[in-house]
């Protein structure tokens, strides 16, 4: 879970690191290979984009919690195995969300 938390914060760190190198307006939407929407690098949309990794992590943790409550008997029987599988799934989803976000920030510079 610690690794997933660190991975979730990587896009935020990239955004903060690249902020001074970004142009004042950055592309936020593409139609094919052509940027068709631009916003300020300090806009809420860009800041929220840096939180995609955190969003993936939170969604997976919430899903884990809800499924454990719904299937409490079966989760008690195989608790260690389920916990390991969930931690791997959380890491994979967090890496995907963080990767998308990180890629877009790197492309903005």
C-alpha cells in the first residue's frame, strides 16, 4: 500500500517540478494529433489532472472496502490471499492512472 501511495503522488511531483518549465497555456484536449483546447498551466483542470494517480488509488481502496463489507464471510476465510491480490490490483490501477497523468505533463513541456 505504501508503494501505491508513492506511485499515486508521482504525477503531483512531476507537475510541481515541471511547472516553471511549462508554457503559460498548455493543451488540455486533443482531436487526433491536434490540440483543440488550451488552458492556463495553473487552471483547476491541470491541477486535477495531476491528481489522477491519487484518484485511481482512492477508487480502488474504496472498492476494496465496499467489497469486503459485502462479502465479509468469504474475505475472512482467505484474508491474506485476498489482501495480497487487492494490493497488486490497487498498484496496477494506480500505475495506469499515474502513468496517464505523468505522460501528459511530460508532453506539455
